[in-house]
């Protein structure tokens, strides 16, 4: 790989990336921590970020320690970063074991990865973390969530910005990114999990590869539209929360009538979390509780009980901590 690989990128491609990144991040002053696994997508992100930001581009690779080859892959990324003049760190730690209803291995690894990256961002004083999610990832995510019956929030897919994380490549195709890496003389690493049929995403990727009628760009546009809708609903819930939810001693009262079901459902979640901050209501359980209350019947979720009453012609749902269950 030539030492000046990032400087030799096509000027039009660099300008396009700069526009995408500037919509999410201060490209004039900001320091960006790029998450690089060694795959083609993240290597392309590192090359592009280096071309736009220079020394304000920093890289990190998370070694989950789940595969024997992971340490060598992290070292490979470090060698490329070194040739480009990019500061690079390998992040390691012990991934928490699964407990209770915690998520599967892929989801836990993701949470662990972001926790390590956030700690590194703070350490190196970066302003944001960039990941290499792209348009093909967006399509896969939306189809997976559609298959699981997701609502607006889930179908919004991967968001371009969330907290300190930015994803400037959501408008780029995987093939485009692979071409950038090949053009720089780099042979990317292929993660075996990408073709392992034990993983839902890998199986779906194979199916989608054989469907020629799918327009990834149109799917990405739909994801953005759904994201805008989710933001609008979130804004409305915040406003309604202040108007419709009242703390009455140890109880939470929600004025629930004359509202669409989706707003009721989200306000129920808000009330539950007010009573029991550690509660993690799953979507189907939360919806069932809202339906039960809407039908005028009492309901319970976690350690929170809810009842229905009328006051001055209005319907009020009251939430409170249930008394401890009696033991035999």
C-alpha cells in the first residue's frame, strides 16, 4: 500500500464524503475517532476520514477476543493506520456474560464495542465516533426489523447520528467502498460471521444478493423519512408527557383518552419508567398493557400495576409500584 493512499483518492469521492461528514460533524475543527474492524467498509471510512481531516482522524479497533484471528486482524489495521500516519489503538476487555433476559451474543458484542469506543473517545478527546454503516447495511436492517414486526422506531433503521456516534456512509453502497479500498492497494479482511448461516443477517444477506429488483437508495430514502417521522413522534411524546402525566405522591396519573394508540403506548412506557426506572418493557408486552388499559381493565408489567378510572368525564390511567408478592 502506498504511504499516500488516502491522499491519492479521487477528489470527487473525497468531496462527496466531506459533504456527508460535515452534515454530522465539524470537519473544520473536530477530532474524529474512526471504528475500524479491518473490513472493506471501515477501511474505506478510515481512508476517507484521513483525506478530509488529516491528523484529526484517529482510529481504534475493538478486539472482542471471540475468534482466534481477531488479534492478528487488529494488528493488521494498526499497520495500515501507521502507514497513513493515523494514531491507532486496539481496545480489549472482558465482554460481560449473558444474564437474565440480556441480548444474544451479537447484541452484547455490539453494546460492549460501543462502550469501549466511547471510553476511548473520551481518552483521546475526540468529538465523535464514526462507524462504517452503509446503504446495504440499512437495507438489511430494515428487512430484518420488518420481518420482526417492528414499528416506526425500528423501521427508521440505522440513524445517521445518535449521541456521539456518526454514520457518514449511509448513502454509500458496499461495492463503492470496496472499490476505494482496492484502489488504495489494500486487501481487506473478510469477517467469517458475514457468511456464517448461524447469524440472521448473514442468511438475509445471501437472500438479498439474489434479488435484483431492490433499490437500495430508495430504501435508504424511506429509512430517512421514517426517521423523520420517529423524531416527530418523539417530539410530540415529550410535549404530551409534560401535559398529560402528573406525579401524585407515589403514583403516576396519565390522562389517556382522545389520543392515538401509538402515543398512548409511548406515554405508558414513560409512566412505567417513572415508577420503575430500571424496567425494560419489551415491545409486545408494552403494547398488550396499553391495549388492556384501553379496554378499561387493570394491567401489570414488571413491578408496576396500572388501573383505569374516570374523573370528570376523562379517562385516567394510574401507575404505581405493586406491593411485594407474598411468599408461602
